[in-house]
């Protein structure tokens, strides 16, 4: 969101926690950008409709949608429970369907747009996170389906698949330094990425420089998916 705003994009920040959304808006404002905040539950169709309505009210149009939401838990199909499985799918894939469903008509009205969905390398190289990997694989399938369905409407739909990146969510989950070291060693570059690395990939896919890029998965992982020995539980 900050990178978008710094590039001149008018941003609407969505979070289920109003304080978190306002904090991001404050950072954008400090950088001279323009942003608004909406507290919403993106698993709710009513809230997703409201988000699109707010964007149109504030800015008059909707050109870019970045679907970035997700939770994870470890376990195989044998170890998982139906309740945890259903909840993860509800959070990881349903919001992308709902937000896109209501954003696409608004984009068509103004000649098109760009949708960027956030998946994960766990969709490409799963191990130890079966429900999460499945949900992120569904994100890729949804991306490709929407790219086919709405390319003629002037809407490009692409996907970013991050690898071992250190984000505020990872920090909040209390990942140990030893676990971070294992993540670094899982990449040929032996470094961690950051949310900024993912943000730059999103920026490219949202821009006119990617005008002929549609239905693609852009992997941002330092080469981690090239290694032959994935480590269990590493996203």
C-alpha cells in the first residue's frame, strides 16, 4: 500500500482491525501519499460490497485490487480437522472471490484494471501445510480463471507467490531466530525477503509495464522453489 501511494496511486487500506488500517494510512500520509481506511471483514460479502462502494465514493473509480489475506496452520489431511480446514478456506480464498466479484463490474465501467492475488510458494512446493498449500493453489486457479474470463474486459489478473519473507504477521507470530535461519538456508541466496520485495512485484503487475502480462504467477522467493529439499512447515 505504501509503495502504491508513493507512486501516486490513491489507496484504500482494508483491515479487520481499524487501528492497523489507520496506522498504514498514517505511514502513507507521512510519505505524502493519499489514502483512506476501512475496517472490514473480507469474508463477508456485505463488507466487500461496502469496500468497493467506499472506493468509488472516495476516488470515483477502481483500477487496482490487491487481494492479500491469509492464515496458516500445519498438518496433513489426517491431522487436520474439518473445522480448521473450513475456516482456513473461508479466510484464504473466499475473500478473493468476493472482492473480485464486486470490484470487476466497477473496473469494467471505467475500461479495465488490474487484480493481483497473493498466493505462496507452498502452492508450488507443498510440505507440512496441507490446508494452506491447497488454499494457495486455489488462489492460482482462481487467478487464471479470472484472467481468461475478463481479459476481454481490459482486466488483467495475476498472482504473486512469495517465499520465505519476514513480514509483520510473521513477527507477530513470534518466529524464532532459529526458524528464521532455517528459512534463509532454504533459499539458494540464503537470505530472507521482506514485504517490500513482494510489494515491488505487486507494483509491477499493477503497472502499465505489465500490460501484456495476464494469468501469470510471479514467484518472489530468492530461488527457494529451485531447491530439491523443501523443509516442512516453511512458507
